[in-house]
């Protein structure tokens, strides 16, 4: 099966906009191929406003998300492989979705171990969760 992430990102983006809210995405800037303004990266992540008023030419394809925007007045073309999108949420109320790794997706740390999350505590009391099950947490 293909990744569900591009479909979910497109759906949540549309849902957030339909509810007159501002869609923000959280991006893992360490994923290969990510092209974002590095001066705004903190702790390996960047949060981007992807609303129509903030970006131009937003395209959420099946493999990547791209748009052009200005950062500190400097125009930039942003390119984000969808595996680097960690979350999408509404700025106004925090509603949205946090993405975990999907079965069959490339391993971000390159170890190739499918069971890398087995037995890890997600910090929300969800230790020893079965492999392959996503964990959700509130993003505010």
C-alpha cells in the first residue's frame, strides 16, 4: 500500500482552512531532501504556516510538499518530503494530527529496524505499545 500521509495532510489542511483556522506543519528538518530556511530550525524541527496568505503555490503531492514563501523578506522555494512532516494542526486551537512512522516507510535513523519503537515509552504513559500502531498526542 502507498503511504496514507499525503492524503491525510491534504485532508487536514482542507479541514483546517474550511474551519477558518491557520494550518501549521511541524517538519523534521534532518530528513534528507528537506529544503527550509535553516536559520529558523530549532531542535531539528521547524514549524511552518502553510495558509494561503503565508505561502504561494502550495502543492501537496504524494511524495512531497512544496511552496514558495518569504522569510524575513527573502523569497525561498520550500521543499519537504512528506515523510518529514511530523504533524499538521490548527494554530488557533491545536487540533490536527501527529504522524508516526508507517509500516514500510524508510527508517529516519537509517537502522532499517522495523521494531525500533517497540517497548519505547512515548512519554504519555504508552510504554510497551505494539509495533506498527501509531501514537497520537496533543500538539498545542
